[in-house]
C-alpha cells in the first residue's frame, strides 16, 4: 500500500494513468480557484457571468500550470519555461474558448444555472486540457 501511495503522490512518473489521476486532483484544485472566483466575481462583484468566467478561468489556468509542472508531469518537451507557459496558455485559451461556448450554450440555450453550466464545461474541458498538454508539452 505504501508503494502505491508513493507512486500516486510522491515519485515522478511517466505513466499516463498516474499522471491523469494527479491531473484530476490538480484540475480539482484549479477548478476550486476557477469556480470560486466565478462565483465571487458574478454574485458579489456583479460582473457579467461570461466576463467573470474568463477571469476565473485564467486564475485557474495559472494554478493548473504551477501544480502541473511541479507535480503531475516530470518530463518537459521545451527547456524554455516562458515558451512552455506560452504553449500551455495557448492550450488554455482554446480551453477558455470552449469554456465560454459551453457555459453560454448550457446557460443561454438550455436554461441551466450558470454554476451548473460551469461544472459541465469543466468536465468536458478536463479531457481536452490533459491530453493536449500531455501530447505537446510533457512527452
């Protein structure tokens, strides 16, 4: 059991399955930052929900990057950290566009509460973000 816990939480690994489990955890932390920011910006600061969603997504993106490079992925395709973050951000921007589209669609077209729309969008975008980053940045 200790070896399994070490593999899951401590040791560097190239195993995609372990990285994906870690990424789900990292994604969860980033989601809390994103979701919490969305809620605060929209409900307490009265910022339009799509603008709040973009700001919150960026805060979640930064959280995700910092945790991903320090814990999830042990190999880096690019040695240049600013370039690596740029590619990470481009993947995130595509994710942001998808995020906005899904939140808009679920909220405006289907009538879901915006926070439920955010949860659904996050689940879909989780897969895009992980596999796009794994294949381009952390091979």
